[in-house]
C-alpha cells in the first residue's frame, strides 16, 4: 500500500469495523495534533503551566498559531528549550485565515510529526477559529489530544454560582441594537424557563454598551454575572440580580469579560 494515498482512519472504522494490527500500524504513523491552551493573562502564566505541557512543547517544533508573537512568548514562558529559529510556525491568524491552505498545515502530521495548535489565549477550538483545524484533523484521521489549561468560559461558569449542569454558550450577541435587545430577551426567557445558564461574550471595547443594554432589557430578578480579567491580578467576578447591578457602578471597558444570565 502507498502510504501517501492511504485512506484516513474513519474510513477503516466504517469499512472494517475494527482496525487490524496492520491498519493500526499505518494509522499510528500519523503525528498527533496537540491542543495547547495559552494563559489568559500574562501575570498568570506560571499558574497555567503543567509538567506535561512543558514536556510536550519541548517535544514539538511545529505549531499552528493565531499570532506568532504571542505564540513565541508563550513557548518561552512555558520553558521551551528548542531554539526559536528552529521552530516552524504556520500562521492561522485573522488576516491569513482566508488565504490559508489547510492541506499545508497537515504535511508534517501526515508524515508522522507531532504538531501543536495554539490560539492567542485560552483553549484552542473553544470560541476560537482553531476548531476548523481540529475538524480537519478528524477528517484526515489524525489523532487529537487536548491538554489541560484555562478556559475563561468554564472559569466564569464555575465562579458564577449559576447552573453548571445545564448551560449554553452563544458567542457574540448581534451588534445591531434592536437585534441585540431581542436576543437578550430571548436568552433571559430561556434561562428562566429552562433553568439554564446563558453564557456570551463581547468585544472588550463594547462591554459597557452591552452592560447598559442588559440593565435596560432584563427583569430586576434576573441574575447577571460578569467575570473579567480572569486569572489576572485584577480579576473581578460579580454575580448578582439586575436590580443590584442598577444600583452599583462598574467599569469593564476594554477588559476581557464573560457574561452569564440566569
């Protein structure tokens, strides 16, 4: 069999049910795509690292990254011993994404090299364009291994005091004010009816506009949590009813934040 024309692992699962020892050996010739979480805040970097993460980054010299500068700084903080000029970094950032050929990212993986995937902060693939890379890895039969690290969504849910057994993440709400108001009302109704925590985010420089809209639209008894600058030295998690939010004054302008309704 010509290895560069072999079919991916999912094909053999469907066709044969179980791998034969021979097919499994072929499958194992592929490298592994490691999903490497990046600290949410610079001053929390050391608390985010695990021995296994440091061991992994020192066994890899090829990465798919959203921001090369951020990636190099993180790897240095994580204890990378490989000289930086020996690293291969594939750019999957905002301005390169539309032009990127995914096949080029998988040349190393399909030849047996392990590759790391990193976003600018937090967990790859969660509210992150790296999900496309992970999906492609599965289509090609490449093994995917997520590493332990910080997720702002999960950290905010943990700290909110809201229902952690039933929750939904909605990403960004509509920018248009009337559409956003309707979406907030719908999320509030769902939270009340289903007893389900509703989680969403906003671009940091629009945080205060979103907060003002939440205070205008939501009912007094609805509970709102805002978790900002998670893991940083100025981390702030405030969880209280809307009527209390209306009495107090907070500044979340340009601070990375997670919003939760319940």
